[in-house]
C-alpha cells in the first residue's frame, strides 16, 4: 500500500468503520489494518440489548392484543361500530416500546462503539437476511432475530448463519414459512377432512435461493423453488398446544412435512424430515454461486457500487478456501488492496449518515420518537426495509434531490443542538482526517456560527461519502 | 389520433414532427414548433408502480368467469350486487369494492382495465421483474436507466435539446429506476425542508460546484422545495373546500382507524402531486410507487390486507383526479405491477408469485372501449403453467401506445431508445381518444 498512513487511517474509520469518533483516526493510523483486524471477533458481533424480552414473550404480548382485536371486531360486526381505537393504540404502543427500544439501543451501540468495523459487518449481515417490520407482527421480532440469529454467527460459518436465520421465528413469520404445509402431509390430510385448505408457501424457499445464497444467476427453475419449499415444510413455530417450552420457538413439525425425496438443482435429497432441508442448506452454503453472490455484495457494500472484479474474485476465493468462514472473509476484505482505494466511492445511506454524524459530534441519539421520523423522511424507515432484498446501498438509490434536502434539514437542526462550544474545524479534522479537502476546510472555517460549521461538515461531499 | 390522415384535423405533435422531417425542417425548428403547441405542453402522464406483485384477480375480479370463484375460494371477491361484491364493469369483470373512486371514473369512460398484462419477465422474482418493468428491456439488470427517463430524452430531443422542456418528478425520497437516467428529474416526498432564507443551501451549492452527484441533486431539490411550498398552499385550500372525509370505502363497513388515516394521507399525496403538475412550468411526467402488494398469506377478500392497500391506491387516484381539475382531460394515469399472482388461493389464504395481472388506465381523454387486450379466461387449460393468469398483452405495448398517442414519442424512438429491441411489440392503438 503506497498511500500514507493518515489517509489509510481515515479510510479505515470511515469506509470500513462507522465514521470516526473522537481521536479514532489517530488511533487507526498507527496500524490501519491491525486496527480493523482486532475487531474481527469469532465469538460474534456485540449485542445491543442485554435486557431484551424473548421471542415467546413478545409473541404472547401480540397474541393478547390480537385476541382483543378479534373481540372488538366481533363487537363491530354486531353493533356496526368501529373497533375500539385503543386496540390500534395498543399495537402502536407495543411496537413503540419493543421495536422502538431495539432500534434506539442498536443506534446507540453504533454511535458509541470502539469496534465500528465489527458493528458495520453485523449490520451488513442483518440487511442480507432482512426481516422487515412492514408486517405488523414481525416488527417486534427483528431485535431478537438480530441478536439471536445474526450477531452470534457473523464471524462464524455462513452455513450456521443461514440455518439460524432460516429457522428463527421472525424469518419464519416474515416469509410465511411457519404456515407452509406439505400437501401430501398428514396435517394437510387432516385439515382437508375438516374442510380447511392448507398448503405450500414458497416464499422463504425462494428468497433463500435468490437473496440469501446462490442468487438468480445460479439458474435454478421454478421447479427447484417448489421442491425446496416442499423440503422445508415442517419448519415452523411452536404453538400453545405444543407446550410452554415450545411455544413461540422454532419447531420441526413432522406431520406437516411433505413426505418423499426431493430433487433441487440437480441433486437428490432423501426424505429425512428436518435433515432434508438442512442438507439442502449445507449444499447451498458450499456452492461457488453463493461464494460469488456474497463476495459481490460485500465488495459493493464496502468498496464501490461497481467494485473491481479482482476484489470480488479474491473474496469469493477466501470464502471457498475457508469453507464459508466469515471471519476469514472479513480479514480478506480488510487486507485486500482494492479496499483501500484513495477516493471514496460509496455514498452513505441515511442510517450510515446519521450514525456517522453522532460519532463526529461525539453524541448519541436519546429519543427514538425524534430519530425514527427523520430517518423515514430520508427514505429509510428503520426495521422496515421495503422488501426481503433489504436496503440498497448504491449512490443512485440515495443521492436523490429530496433525500439531500432532508439530510440538509436534519443537519441544521442537529448541529444547533450538538455543537456546543466546540470548534467545527477541529471536529472536521477528527471526523475526516486526511480525507478533509482544503475547499471543505475553508468553507467550514468561514462559517458564521459553530452550528453552521458543523452543518457544512456533515453535508460536505467527503462526509456524505465513505 | 393516430388514424387521422395528414392534412385533416388538428395534427398531433408526432405528426407535426413527422411532417417537419418530411419537409427537411431541422430538429431545432421542429422543437420550437412543437414546444409552442399549447396542447402538447399540457399533456401529462403519471405511472403508478404497484410493488410486490399486485393481485390482478382482486383488482379487477373476473366474477363472471365460471372458474373464478372455485379457484379463489375464501379470497374470491363476491359477485356484483352481493354484499362486499365487485363493482360492475361488464358481464365478466368488476372492480374491487375498495376501488370506488376508480369505479366512478370507469362509469364515465375515464378508467379502463387491461386484465391480462405482463412484462416480458417470467422468473417470478420481485426484484428481477420490477427491474424489467422499470428498465424497459427484456432482462433484469440490463440497463441502468429507466424507460420513462429515456422517453423524456426522446421528448426533449424533439423539443429542443437534452434537459429542456419536459420535466418529471418521482414521489419518493429516492428516485425509482423507472425515472433514473440521463435526464435530470426531481423527487419529492412529504415532510420538512430547508427554509429559503437560510444560508446553508447557498453555501452548499458553492461547495458542490464540482460534485457531479450532489451538485445537480441539491439544485433540483431546492427548486422542487420551492414548488412544494406553493403546492402545499393549494392543497390546504383544496382540503378545506372538499367534503370532510371522502367515502372511499363506498359504504362498506367502517375500516379500522389506521387504514382510513392511510387513505386520507394517500388522497392528500394525490392532491399534492396534482398541484406539482398543474403549477406554471409544472411537471408533465410523474412516477409513483405504492408498496406492500405481496400477499402470500391472509390477503383477504372485500376487506382485509389487500383491500386496505387498494383503498390507499384508490384514494391517491381520487386525490390526483380532484386536484388536476380541468387538467384531468389532458392526463393519462397508468398503474402497473411486476407480476400477478397465482390463480388459485394457496394454503395460507394468500396467493404466490404469478404472471399476468391487471393494469388500470385512467384519464379524462381515454377513448371508449371495453377491456384492453384479450381475456384468456381462467379455464384450467388456459392457465399459464397451470397456475397463473396467462399474459395476452406485453406491458410495453400499452406504455408505447400511451407514449406515442398521448405524448407524441415517435415509433422509432419507442422501438430502440425507450424500449430497446422491441420493434415487434406494436404500440397499442386507441387508448386515448
């Protein structure tokens, strides 16, 4: 690496971290690669809450309200009255208290952490395995999902991460797997006798193939999707009937599993109950298509919208050589020369922008009710990605006129509250190090007020990029 | 319009252009001529993308198709005249009961359906199919620009050079693919904004002077912000004048609080977009996204999850129609989705990714007629791959017809620039009168 250490330190903190906090660039500059490598923790990413209610507890709360809502609707049907407004209020309260606290804790971790690469890596995988709160019931399960299924595994084996995600109640609900029943299973036969129609739902199986593992370029067919969906039948969530120790947790329900062998992407999988879909996941995780799909996505996220093919190839090679070891993959990214290109090619998402702003100002978000609407106005409603594909991270998606106006409006408000007695030029030098351009530095130093100076820093081209 | 022979009636801009070419008049001259045509400059197009795979069989339920009720089971929309039944269009089709405002327009000949329309994509993947719908090609990720942006290129080349003339806006904080491309467009969404008397915008314009991304984005954003202020003032007076709460559910039992609030917001959004489009020097072309149509489970029938989303769409259309006022006569609105859903209800009272769906075509200047395209029926032998509504109409044909007859984009540009390698897909005739 021919570039000077100060520049590399600022790249480490901004491109691979979450934006510099305090004297982070100075610390990183001593040994930029080493500073990042020590953040790779095979034990997993940090948890943002230690006091988080469990999935069964949160599902139980939700069911209580569902019960109340049904009663209200029955009342409405007979008395032609609208449901009691407090039912809606209750759901809103639940989401505000649970998901709201989860989001706030996650943002506070990002704003304060001394291991920002570790956190960015975790956020990448959380977005890769998106569970979105757009379905009411899932909003409250995203926090537990991330803490239980994602964060412990982000420096472990990809296969473990895939299985943990695919068997977590949040994902099973979000992509409708929990209710998928093999048409030839005993459960379907019994339901048929009772006049109920039940059957296959291919949503999760499809997204595992398309988004989580091999990607569309692997060339699988509709038949492969359906076969995989059949193999996955039985992966569900325990109910009240199955006992308190199972309720709200992952269960494999044998009587909902479609009997028989399956053929998926040319491979035959003997019937083996839970092990059948598990074996498919093993092969998906080992596929070179998965290696390439993940490598390209990582290179795009961390380095450039259109990353150098050599970087993608390097990452895919590290994945295959290590049999999907994500710590090895992270180290490969850190040590790749392409990662350290001097010009910042990535435009920050609203989440990255706000987190890096708190870090630059040395503050932390205090109230979710103030933060959530701002992020939504910038086009990124936290925990509510528009689809299972998660949030985009390319320039074209975020550098839209309205998005820039919203960033500018928030910068002004935020800077007024956050700047205090500090000199904005010093803040800029700490936040950007060698990446601060003379033009931005001059503009900041000419600001009329400290708050204006901080606003200019936050809106400067080099701060908006990483 | 397309069938008027040269020399008779009021020529369309396209015909003016064709004639000027025949006479050897330069593009610039033609541009001036065309741009001076007051009618042409008033023409408006709104494309509403319904994301998630909108269930065409619920948007325009073919309640008269003998296979419909059995395929749909608990999620079938009841027949016209029944409780919660479809709103009648003809002997076969109705509209979903949540689409009351759309239905009122249909009764006046100002809304029509294309009930078996699809993109060229057959992969049933949301992201691939949305990409194809927006990029205007035949394969996903085949282009970095959207067809509506390239249509602007075609229109602007004709009317005097790139980035002049026709203006477009997306209603979103970020630009959707359909409007991304070489022609700069605006984006706008409700909520906060910079005060014009602040210093920061001016400082940043200087700081962004050499930034190819942030410079143009900020300039456009500030211009749009100014326009939004005027639009908002208009909407305030509009809302004050309108009846208290539009009866979007058409007498259906009261919807829960949240959806009704959503519909009121949607109507306001429609009114605001209309204000953008009717302002002096306003936007002629707009793209809007409506999301959450991916109804794999518990999609509901006359009421429920999908009905709530359709009520939102209907309220948006209602707001747009109301806000446009007399300009509605010069406007075409098209809704499109990436794919339809399975003809059969699935095991979780929802539907899975399918193929053909329904497009709505609305506007004050539509030609009269029944459904757009053919109805393949839902008979077992007619289903595509034994699961989906079979596509009988390529979506590009509809878009091409609207761009040609309504906005005067010529066929050569449509076949190559706007929808690459699509010469075998003919523009649909007689959508607009």
